[in-house]
C-alpha cells in the first residue's frame, strides 16, 4: 500500500491506494493488542498497553510535524517511502521474536457478507458525519439519503448477525456486558479527546490570536499528557485487585475541567493548557483498563474480535463527537453547509468564537461524563494472575 501510494499518478489513485494501505494498517492495532494478550497474563497486561499507547502518542505527535516538513521541503511521496524500511524491519522482528508463541488454530468461515455490510454502513455514516453541515446542510437530500442508506445497511448487518452460521461479530462478544460497557466508556473518552484535538487549533487562533504553526504546537500537551495517565493505570492493574478507581477519578477530573473551561472560555492561555493537561491525563487512565478488562472477559479465541470491536466503535464514535462539535461551531458562525466560506469569514472578520467554544467544552464534558457512567457500570472482574 505504501509503495502504491508513493507511485500514485493522480489524486484518485492515491485515495484508492490509501484505502489499500488502511486495510493493512487497520489490522495492525488489534493484532498487536491481541498478540500482547496471547503472551502476557491480564494482570501484567496493563503496563504493556501503556507502552503501546506511548508509542502511538509519540508517533501521532511527531508524525504530522515530520510529514509537514517533508512535504514542504522535500517530496510528498517520501512520506510513504519511509514506511517501506520501517515495515520491513517490523516484519523481520515479528518473524524472529514471535515465532515461538504457541499456535491456536481453529477453522473459521469468514463472513464476507457481514463484513461488507458493516463496512458499507460505516462508510455511509461517516460520509453523513463528514459532509453534514460542511458540504451540504444537515437537512438536505444528499445527507438524508445517505443517512437512510446507512440505517438500512445497519439493519441488514444486524439481521446478518442473527442468521449467519459464524457472524462477523459474534453475538457472544456483543452481548458481553463488560465488552458493551467498556467499549462505550473508551469510545466516549476517545471522542472527547479527538474532538478537542481537531478544534483546539481554531480556538487558539481565534480566541488567543496564535498563528497556525503555534496553534499546532500548543496541541502537544494533549497528546503527551495522555501517557502518564496510561502508565499509572497500567501500574494500578499490576499492583491492586481493584483497578477501576483510577480511571473513575480521571474521568471525573476531566468532566469537571471541561465544565471549568466552559465557564471561562476566554481563560488565559496558560490556564487553558494546564486544563487540557488535566483532561488528557484523566482520559489517558481509561484506555489500558478498558482494553485489558474486555480481553479478560472473553475467551482466548475471541480476544482479537473483541479488541477489533473496541477499536472500530471507538473510531466511529470519535467521528460522531467531531461532527457534533463542528455543528456547534458552524451553527454559531452561521456556516451551515458552507463550512470553508464560514470559517474563512471568521478569520477575515475577527468574529469571536469564545461563545461557540463554551458549548464545545460542554460537549466534551458530556461525553467524558458518559464515559464515567459506562465505566462505573462495567463489571470489575478479577484479573488472571501473572504469566
């Protein structure tokens, strides 16, 4: 996929090859987490999930900066060529170090119909969330049509789940109360964090007058401070039998801090950055606990499916939160269906968006509160012992 992207002759080809690249990349995250689950006992697993999160955050922070520099000063295709030696090195390490893990082979029938239905339903819903209020008004034939198609596809997918011999998402996983509550908690927490990451640059530029580059640098605390929370929660899972208390405290602090920012949207810059550090640390305590709890609640053969389900719905709900926050901002500036023109007018006319961001912070607080409620309802099952 990376080689094809680097050699893409036009934009359409690049988009299609990015889809091919995404098929491989989309499988890496749950596969890595499932591999850790296969090699490490649940009680020890939290610290390894923290390591994964640290690498993810470091790459997510440095990657856009490096990519922008490469695109500006070299050639955009180099971004994709860099993946080739990195991918080959990773494949070599996997072959050398993971070959000794025991194999657990089972015969499976891949439910291609269910997979295609879920993919089509998710894509159409993401188009609604991406185009709604940006390219088309929310109440317009294209958006209503796409939403209807998405609803019908989700109904078809649900029917397929109950009638396929081996459904794409096993009902035993979806009906597991730990999986349901944990997925909802992680999805709401991730949605709040991604929403802030997307819209805080506009906040910094409009409310605090930062340049675009400085606004981008100001996002680093959100990414970096997730790591301490993740590491702390991993240590708690190793040392204590009761492990939900730390993410419950973290989400409570994140919710209160969101509401604090909502009550003072024009707070000094250092106050905003400090508040975002608290939010990021609080949200960071959630992911390791939820991932390990879900893996601990299903059988060995369902760990990969359960982890993939968590990541899928986490990404889907993040898109929903971003769409809601975008609708709040665009509704404030009167940009329904013409987002680019509306935001350009904001930059040219100096419109104060602090009132809009008051509701963006409220929205983030609502979703961290929903994450807290879901986490409280998640059963705290004993973790299996050390490996």
